[in-house]
């Protein structure tokens, strides 16, 4: 899966160009930087790679979600719909902007179920965040169609799907904007970092200014300090070293990360296919899969647990997301309990400490039935023959139970 597996000379070379100038910051220092603008160049190349008009780099994938929500005008009193199988960051960002996350079922794409989405839309819904989990697309065209009918913007959380596409179009480019993460475990990494893509120039300008304390980038894009501000902002600026690493990783994404993963995934899939009764995740476009994960279903939860027991005993355990505390709704105890550092109970309670939102652990029965049967292997960029043989042997043993 991760770009860190291939970190090497190309990344070092890009970093050295920044260190040679001594300008670690994306804005200002026009003379000292000798024409080196790594973050800006990374944005331009990333946008072009995704087929989007604009890209805005930020400090993380979580920041990317928050900056995008801010630019879309989402805030206190609003609802934002996302799915119950995602990383906690998706709904942390919704709370942090002051809005309330509403959770939607997933289907066998392991992403947002468009039918359930339609049921969860209310007059308060101000954004919809489908997540392209584990490198493969949500039913994004159907989701955008539902959203368009209700005139609600779609923000794609593409944190786990850099380089993936659906019918030739890159994920993240279907909605009003798409966000990416380059953290330690993502398909390409900058150490920490994030990106937002959009075709909407006004939205981009708002994002660009919001992540930079509100500095007016249209009036005075080069110099700083003398200009006014259109609105309050925050600091989510990416630094040049991250931009440098991003440039190297982006150049290697298709050839050095996704291509070997595809090969390794095919080999692992062949081994998994030997399990009696196994079926695979519904991947809408196999060609567009970035092949970071191999997800498969056993006929029922009992069987999934038994199979994984044997896989574990033979050194090739899969991830059983039904018990995962970071990615699956009923296991997010801090969400369900309304745990917060804020003394008044915000964001779960109002300023009078009255609880305003309660989450039912059994609120997503369709997702529960799907997650119960699901096992997942992460696909490495580097898969040795020995490791593949170990996985294959473990699967052969599991096939006999
Ligand atoms: C990793 C991730 C994020 C957050 O990214 P960070 O860069 O770690 O802040 C958001 N959404 C999903 C689905 C993720 O997997």
C-alpha cells in the first residue's frame, strides 16, 4: 500500500533542492528561493494528474476535509452525510467545522449506499462526503446524481484512493471537490500532508485563503501583510519539504507504486479465490483500482472468523474490520459516548450542555451484515516470493475447514 515502501533517491534529490535554498516555506522569499516553489509545483502537477483545474495543498488529509467544508460554507447547525465505514478523520473534520455528521450505510462496494443516502437527506444537509475506501470507488455517479437533485455539494474523501479512477476519470474529480491524504500509510506520502482538488476557481480561492489565515491571495498573491482579509481563516500551510517529497512520489505513483501493487494483488487474489464460498468486493472499475487492498467476503460472519483464525495461526491473518476501532461506526466509542475535552460537551451538546446529538450503535444494520462477513488483506508494493508462499499456504489450510 504505502509510498513509504519506495522512499529513496528521487525523494532525497527533491528535498536537497529545497535545503540548498534554505527556504522551507511556501510563500515569500522570492530572491533566496531561486525559482524553487515545491508546494506550488506539486499542486499544479497533482491537479493536472487528476484532470482538475486547481489543487490546494494543506498539512493533512483531515485539514483538507475541514478546509473544503469551510470553503463550501458549511458550519454550525448544518448536517453532513458520510458513511459508517471510514477513518475517524472524516467525521472529526465535520464536527470541527461545527456541523453534525450523519452516517449512511455502505453496500458491497464498501462505500456509500446511494439509496440510503437519499433517505438521510434533510433540509439541514449541507454537504455529502462519500469516501473511496481502500482504493476503490463509491457509486460516485449515482451519489452525485442524488446530491444534484437536492442541490447539495459532494466532497469526495479520496484519502485512500490517490491514483484510482472510474471509467477513465480520476476519483476526487467527480464532486465539487475531492480531498487526499499523504500521511504515513497512504498510497503516496509526504510524511504528513493533504490536498484538495476542484474545478471551481472561486472555491479554490476561498480554500487557498482560508488555509493561510485569510490572507487575500487575489489582491496580493506575491507579497504579504499589506492586504486585507475577506474572512477569518486558520493555518494549514504545507511546507516546501513536503511539496518536494510529493513531487517525487507523484512522479512514481503509477509506475513504482500502483503497477507493482496490481501485480501483487492479482497473485494474492488467485490464492484467496480457493476459499470455498468466497466472493470479492464489488469494484466498479478493476482497471481503475489502485490495488492497495484485497477485500473478500465469506458466506457468513462465523465462517469469516474461523477462516481468519486459521490464517492468523499460519502467519497470514487478514484484517477483520468488524472489530476495527478506527474505521467502523459501532466501534467508535468516543463518538457513541459523546466524549470530548470541551467542558460544556460541545460538539455533542449545545452551549447549555444539553445533548443535541446521539448515535445509535445499531443504526447501520445493512453495513453490519456486510462488515461481519468481510476480510481484507493490505497489498504491499514489495511482496517477496516467500511471503506470497506463506499467504498461499495459509489460505490452502483455511480452505479445508
Ligand atoms: C487517512 C485518512 C484521512 C485523514 O488523513 P490524515 O492525513 O491522516 O489527516 C481522512 N479520511 C480517510 C478515509 C483516511 O483514510
